[in-house]
């Protein structure tokens, strides 16, 4: 029985303005517990304005993991694939690593991974540390040792 549900959703809600807006509202109602506070926003798609974007104000997943790789590989890519392949709705998830927000744009195909800005983002933890260090007089130097698997970090003032 449960295998019929994605087929029924694809059949009853083909990609249309109504379906894109329905997916956006459904997401805000049923996934707040997972991703955090969110709201439906208006965008322009094919020259028409529609409420097909879910803006996640501060993604709970990204905030808890503090990891670009986990965001991309455990949330963004699997969600885009599942929603498109199982439910028939293309969605582009656009994380903002500066403020930890994210937008889910229903009806928009995601860019190829080679063109996706999320894949060009450096490690979030190192970026935050580097940002903090750049705003102080502290300098960080990485030392790599080929003789052992240990890595050393030296912090000087």
C-alpha cells in the first residue's frame, strides 16, 4: 500500500503552480520540527509569481552539525533526489552558509554538482575558525608530519 503513495502524489499533483505551492505549504506545516522555523515566500518562475519557496530561517540540521559536507550529502542531495524521483517534483535546495538559512525552491531543477555553489563552499568549521582568527591578532599555522599520522596546530599571538 505505501508504495502506491508516491505514485498517487505524482499522479494527483503533477508539476504545476498549484502543486509547487502545495509542496511549499506542506513542508512548512510538517517539517518545522526537523529543520526549524520556516515560511513560504514568493518567487518568479517562468515569468509568473508564485509561493513556491520555503525559506528556512536557521536550519536546525546545519546549526547542529556545523558541517557543509553533512548538509550537502545528508540533507540537500538526498532531499532533492527523493522529492524529484519519488514525488515527481523538482526542488533546488540553496543553503546559505553565512547565516545558516536555506531555501527550498519547488519547481526548479538543481544545478549540476559541478555548477552548484554549495559544492564550492569550504569546510564550515574551518571557515568560522578562520573568520574568528582574521578578526584577532592570533595567527594559526598548520604543521603536517609525514612520519606519523598526527597533525599539529600552532596558535601564536
